[in-house]
């Protein structure tokens, strides 16, 4: 099986696929696209949306569909967990966390090696329409952090050591990938239990966030 992943390094939905590929020990070709590349994803799947995984030349998008497709032995229990009440609860939690994660991280993501001048401008213009000026996001950092830290402190109770379980599963990939981008925010510190959890997930998935910055 030949796998090629088209992705952005910063994108949580792309990170979840990278984590799943690592956990399942599936080798793949990594293709990091510039954020302003509209042609490639549209040509592959008809819309500007990543990640896209090409499986023997056949493209699949939507991160959960990708993970289900590659989790052929149901090692992550992806076929079982996505239909549960707990999955719907986790999705709501990720939406709540995401508002603050993105508010904190977006102004810093664009200054990583993933972006050049053109893709940085494209990303900023697109995201500021939805979230407001990045300068204002930085100014409001404390407000994002207060709410986020309350949520993360509560979240620690559910890490046993994995998300509401003593076994690693799809839930951990979904949660960890949503939080990982916060490591890019200067001086941001996770609550100790959440940091330890994320590092455990990293080991499980053989995940190195920055490895594709320099390709």
C-alpha cells in the first residue's frame, strides 16, 4: 500500500492523521503544501481542504474517514468509537477548546518555517476575516488563557492515563492533535498532567511535530 499525505504542519486535523499513521506504523510520503496552494487540493478532491491521503493513487479527505480507512485492524477502535455518546461529547469539548487554542496559536503559527511571505499573508487574510486582527488576538491572550486553563485543569481529571480510559484509542489522537499547536505559543505552559499526557501520546504515535518544517 502506497501512502502519500498532503497536509499542513500546523493543522490539528492534519496532525491527527500524522499521529494515526505513526501509531499504526504505516510509512508514508509527506507532502507539506503551502497554505496558498489552492490548485493541488482542488485537483485531488474538488475543494481546498487538507489533509488528503492518497492510498495507491486514490485520494481520501476528511481526517476521520482517512483514519478509519487506514485503521484496517481497528487498532484505534475507530469503527466503534465514532458512534458513541462519548465521541459526541469529545467533539463538543474540542470545539470549545479550539476557540481558545486558535486564538492563542494562530498569530504564532504563521512565523514557523512552514510559511513563506505569500502563504503567511494568505493565511492571515483568511483567518482574520473570521477571528479578527491577529494583533488583537495577541493583545487578548490573557482572556484566551484564563478560559483555556480552566478547561485544561478540568480535563486532567479525565486522563487515566488516557482519555477516560487506561487504554490508548482514537480519542487520544483527537484530543492531543487539537492541543499540540499550543506548544508553539511563547511561554505557554500546560497544566503538568496535560503536558505529561501529551508527551505520552507523542511516544505512542512516534510523533515529531516539527519534522516536516525543514523538507
